[in-house]
């Protein structure tokens, strides 16, 4: 009798947790739609095209940077919460993100390497780049001796993604460093127990490893 009651309580608890995750996902979807509606995508992209054409008259490099940023904006309009995208597309977005950082700041030292079955995988959009954004926010990307290290390995069964950086300010950052709340909710909601998130947070260094079993 006691076992039956315990089982029923566990089912109720799991049902509540699942409903909570669904509500969190729905809220994130609404927030993304709200952000998208803050700008008219048509006029935004048209203006960037205008900027590109005029920049091309004086600087090919400047025009190329505008084209990269335009591509990132267009990609952001196209993705939908909870809808997987090709891993290769996310890799291109990460490369564009780093390129724009180099455009904004004179000194950017970041090594991004990827290998494996990148053409055969799909992933939720912007999960990976969140960790890179935080590395740029808290890491010494300007220090040639301590570049941000980013590595992605896609095997037939897993995606292994690692980011490490030397901190700008010594001290513990804990999971706040990874915008943990939203990212953790997304991982819990869509990958459930099919992922591991490992964080190493020392006084001077920070690293995160995300393993997705997909």
C-alpha cells in the first residue's frame, strides 16, 4: 500500500515538473516573438543592404562585416524556439559571431575548432553560442596568452562542446556565467536526461562542457 502511494506521488510530481517545463518553454517562445516584433525585419534587412552598398564604395572589409551581421540578423528571424536546425548552420553562426567581435574590438583572441559528423546532426538554435557569449563577457579575449578556447566534436552518438577562458576578474562566477536559468530550462525541456553539463569554476579560470546525446 505504501509503495502504491509513493508511486502515485512520484507520478504527480513528474507531471507537475513536465507542466512547469512546458510553461517555461511557452514563455520563452513568447519572449522571442516579442523581441522579433520590436523591429520590422523587412526594413532592418533593407537598411543593412543599403549600408552594405555604400560601405562597398569605400571599404570592402567594412562591407563584408555588414554582410556578416546582416546574415546573423536574418538567421535570428528565421529560427523558431524548439525547432532544431542543422549543426552546420549553428557553426556558421558561431563563426560569424566571432568575426563580428573581431570587427568591434581590435584585439580578439579566440580559437574555434570543430570536427566530426557536423553534416549529420541537428541542434536547438543558439544553445551553443550562449556559452561563447559569456566567455566574451567574462573572459580575457584580448589577451594573446590566454585566448578563449572553443572546441566541438560531433560523433555518431553525441555532440561534445567545450568552452574555456581566463577570467577578467578573479572570483567564482558559478552558473550565472552561462545565463544558466534560460539555458538550463531549454536543456531540461528538450533534452531531459540526454545531456550532461559540466562546469569548472576556479578563482582564475572558467570552463564548461556540454554533452548532448543526439
